[in-house]
């Protein structure tokens, strides 16, 4: 739920990518990079935002998921618009693909660097429990647009949802090294 600039826009998250901290070579907090001013919010508490500018063009929104000091995050890659479609279209400058892709999610929901480290439990940007997804409806695939760990199956999306970005092809899940709070997929 976004109430950025006092304008309400809502949607259901339908695609995400996981970034699992220092052991993940595609993470902004990979061991070779460490903690920087740019990625400092990834090291914050779970349930807060990590916002970064992609290619100098689009603000991308992540949810920090690890405990403080463990830089794990989930990139919101696509949101299925529910309410405020006119607001999203005005922010995007078009009516198609309103929140299909991480840059479009940022545009549609009014995300800027002012929301970096924002707590998602409060306005103007909140994540709320919502609709339930039927068992077996979430597919997995490699992440999109990364140059390292390209084959890691850490992209999750709702099968058949038209807001999902790029390739909708799933793969068979396999184990990858994860470090967030000791979780292994």
C-alpha cells in the first residue's frame, strides 16, 4: 500500500528475487563489496526498505529480511495493481505494464531514495498480508539481469499472472547456498 504524496495505490506482490548476503555474488552486499554507504540499509532490521537507483534511471525497492548485520533482502520485481491504477499510470507515463519489473514497481508506487530504510509497518509505504496463493502456484527460476550466480533459482513468481516480468518459464528447484539466518533452500 503506497500513500506517497497522499495518493493511494495498492497491489499484490507477484514476483520477487532473493539476495542472500555476503555469500551471494549477485548481492549488493556480496563479500567482495562489503558494507558501503549505498548498501548500508541492507544491514538494517528485517521489514525495512533498501532502495537503490538502477542504471541511474529507476528506483528499485527491496525488503530487508535478515537480522541486523546480515544483509539479506528481497527485490520486489512485479506487483499486480489493484487500486489507484490512474495514479500509477500518471507516475509511469503510460497505462501498460504498470508494475511489471522492478523499475516500474518503483515508479508506480512513488518510490525514491527518501524511502530507503523506511519501516514497512507504517505509511507512506506498507506491506500488508493479503491474498493467499493456492498451493503449487508459485514457480521458481534463475534471477533476471544478474551477471553473477546467474543459475541460482532465487526468483519466485505467481504462475500465470500477467504482471510478472520477463520470462515466465520455471525450472526445477535445487539447493543453493543461503546465509540469511541459517536458512537453506
